[in-house]
C-alpha cells in the first residue's frame, strides 16, 4: 500500500485513506487493517470537502529537529480538525485566519507538504 497522501497528478491532491472490507469503517492515514475490527482495509480516496470540527492557533514553534524554522522566523498559524463525510477527522493546517475560522464551516482539504491543508469552501 502506498503512503497516506496521493500526488496531485494521481488524485488532484486528495487524501488517501482506507476503508474496511468487513465493517466499512474509514481511516486516515491509510492502513492495511481496520482500527475497529481488525479486518482487511482497501485504499480509498477521501472526500475533498468536510466541516471544520475544531481549531486553534499554533503560537509556538515545533521542536527542532525535525522542524526547521524559516529564515524570517516562526509565524503563528491556524490548525484544526476537519470532519469528512466518511466519518474521519483529519488534522490540517488551515489557510484561514483565526478571525474567519468558525466551527461547523465548510472547508476543502488537500494533501499538503507532510500535513493536509484546508481552506474555506464556497458555501
């Protein structure tokens, strides 16, 4: 099975998850077995849109290594969990300012560089 993210050429930057062949539970990132029943899981592309479940502002730089701060220094950013229609909650960096983030708002999720990213979806 390939990694949890798909390339843009393959899927338009959609997230790759898995779905249990026995009980239909979806998971992210993709895994070979079901987290609920242990049955075999098949790779699936997850929905590109979901709902902002919760969010916060990351005000402190992650520990180094592996984090390498940019030359201009660390800048706080918004991060949150997006609930997808499959029932999976995905942690994503939000390209939404704290003044615009609202629990329950529709968002579009894409595969990012290591961490998924989310932007406000057209309502």
